[in-house]
C-alpha cells in the first residue's frame, strides 16, 4: 500500500481523537494520539513528585520518561515505565496539570522528536494533536485543522466526561486549557496549506467522511 502521513490538529472537544482514529482505521493506517503522550508524561511528573513550577525539573522528568503508546487504532494503550496509565491520563487532575508540561519548550522538543520518530517508523499513519500540521509533520501528505464552535466543543466534552462535572466547571477548564496551550502552539487558525474542516454542524460519520475527502484531495 502507498505510504501516507496525515496530520490533524484541533482544540479540545473538536472530536479530533475519535475522528482521527476512525479515519486511520478506514485508511488501514496507524494512529498516533500525541495528546496522550503529553498526558502520560504529565502523569509521570506528578507521580514522581516533580514541582510543575520548576521548568528544569519538568524537562528532566519528560526526557527520562520511558513512554510506550500503542499506534494500533483498535488498541488504546499507554504505559510509563511499564505502568498502564491508559485510563489514569484521562482523569481531571491530569487535564488540569498538562498545560504546565505542554508550555515547557524543552519538554515539547523531547516529545516532538519522539513523535517524529514514531511517524517515520510507519508507512501509513494518522497523527493528531495541536502542532502536528505545523511543527511535528509540516511535510505530511495531508494536513487538516478540525474545528468546531465553542458551543459544540463544550457539548461534546460534557458527553465525553460522562456528565460528572458541572457545565460551568467544564467550560472554565476547557477554555483555560486552550488559552494556556495557545501561548505555545497555534491550533485555532489553519497554517498555510492546511485544510480546515468545521465539524460544528456535522455528526460523527459526516465528519469522518469530510476528513477522508480532504485527505484524498491533498494526498
Ligand atoms: O488532545 P488532548 O486534550 O488529550 O491533549 C492534552 C494536552 O496535551 C493539551 O491540552 C495540550 O496541552 C497538549 N498537547 C500539545 N501538543 C500536542 C498535543 C497535545 O501541547 N500536539
């Protein structure tokens, strides 16, 4: 099969993880969730008692992290030093702390290098995150920015978390995280050559089909 690298970026709740994973399945490609990598090293730093305000300590913890992430779209698995953290990295305490790692430039450089190595090791891969179209894989065969209105994003986020948090808490958390993340990566506006897919008024199947069409048109 022909080689293909697909890069997909977008904010929280744009549906990019589930859409990217399904696109990967239909393309017979691997799937890389780079947000899960940021979450895993954040879990590791917290577990090791690292002071997240100490930039050098955070960078050192990330560089030392023995991280494994499954690239099979049908197997969700993330381990740190052999500990399965697949579920733990989705906990609110990780979501709240992750921007401290994501805004650390040395930590980002380390994760970007690991992401490039994973992408290079696969002939066919869909990689998603915040800076894949611009920093990790600017030469990807297809590059997409998946957006959704604030209202649609918060609605989906609420569904994903199972409604355990109040709408106000959720809104504050998601907007604060996107605002912090935006200080180091631009995932709100498409870079040159990146195709925007707005999923606000599309259901899941329509979004997957639109993304697959955008991939075909570029690759
Ligand atoms: O996509 P997800 O919400 O799981 O990402 C978690 C966090 O990881 C984001 O809020 C962001 O801080 C960081 N991230 C990043 N660059 C990426 C992917 C995720 O900074 N490529």
